[in-house]
């Protein structure tokens, strides 16, 4: 948007996040196993809803209504929530989003079972609402996420080349951001743009994970317990945080270029601003909006 006010984007995100939260609550009541609803609600609660927001903004920028993309946003967020619940078990994290991790509150068995219920439940939403191509891409995203998790869990950082860090986060994190952008395009009926939307979403996801690891690398206990953070530090290879910030800026520029290919120069689209907004949300710079050519104040 011309003359974008960062507070306008922030307020818009808050409005969309509330819509996504409300829609998730409605969908969870449709779970076939009523006894699992409370645990599913706990697993899905909270969070920035950035992936769902991305679905809605891609769809809206291409002329769709918010309602057209809302179910896809719910599906993406349910898959994300389930993956986090399983991640916490793998990493033995006892807190999530300021509360007890689901496995701590409900136990390992129930958390695994409900997470495994949420994933096909989300896939069913996608299949019934958006069709075969959307379902195929949803399944592929989950496969990629799982491949990344297996690579992380079954391989020590010392066995991997430092450059494999980017491939790991492309799978673990880039896949779901990629899916969010793809489903936004599908919700808008603009199938010819799926490939460029895939690149846009995946680029944002990689950038987001680098920012996440950059933040978490200051936590010595997390570094000790999480192989992916150890691999991140090996990827930095003694260059310090400058390598991470340089990569974020490079990816930010690419994502903005992809956004322009999706929407042209439409003045009512946030897509060129979303990459900076999303990385800001991770690094805590919101409401500042980082755009191409700017350097964040990290002092």
C-alpha cells in the first residue's frame, strides 16, 4: 500500500487473527471425538497466526473474500499447532506460548493421539472445501515437515554439513509457509500463480526460522538441548549474527520480488510488506515494519 502505516498493518493482523481464532473454535467443535476437544483446543490456543494470516492476505490480494480463505487458514494453523505439540515432546520443552506444553498437561499418549487427529482433520477441511490440488499440497507440506523433523532427530549436527541447515529449515518451517501461500492462491481461484506463491511462502518461512534461531541461540540451555540450534551455530561458522542478518535481508528482498509477481503493483495489497512484518513479529520489532533496504535497530 502506498504510504503504509505500520500501525494499520498491525491492526489488520489483529483483526484477522481474531477471525482465525473464532473459526478454529467453531471447527474444533466438529471433531468427531468429543472427549478430545478440550485437549485439541489447548493445543491450538494462542500464537500469532502468521501462517493463517498469510493465507488470508494472499487470497484477499487476489480478489477473494476473507471468508473464501478462512477455512484454509484454520487448516494451516491446526497443522502448525499439532506440529508444535509433537515438537515439544521431541525437544522435551515443558512450556509453550507461556503455558504448560500440551504433553505436560495431558500426558504423552493423549497429546500424540490428539495431534495425530488434528492433522487429518485439517486435511479433510482442505479436501472438502478446496479440492484435490489443495489436498495434495497439504499432504506434501506435512511430508516435508516430517522429513525435516526426522533429519533433525536422527542425525547429530556433527554429521551434517553446515549448509544443510538451510535445507532442514526449508523442510521444517518453509513447507507450511509455502502451503499457506499456495492455499491463498487456490482460495482465490488463481491457479496459474501457485508456483510463484510457493516460492514466496517458502522464502518467508526460511527467513522466519533463521530469525527464530537467531533469537533462541542466546539461550544456552536451548542450544545445549536442541540439535537444530547447534547446526545453526555451525552454519554461522564464526561469522556471528551478521551472517544471519545478511541472509534475512537477502531473503526479504526475494520475497518482496515474488510478492510483486503475484499481485503486480496493486495498491491495496499487503503482500510486499508481509515478509518484513513476519520477521519483525519473530524478532520483536513490531510495530516497526522492516522493508527492503532498511536495517533493523537491534540495540
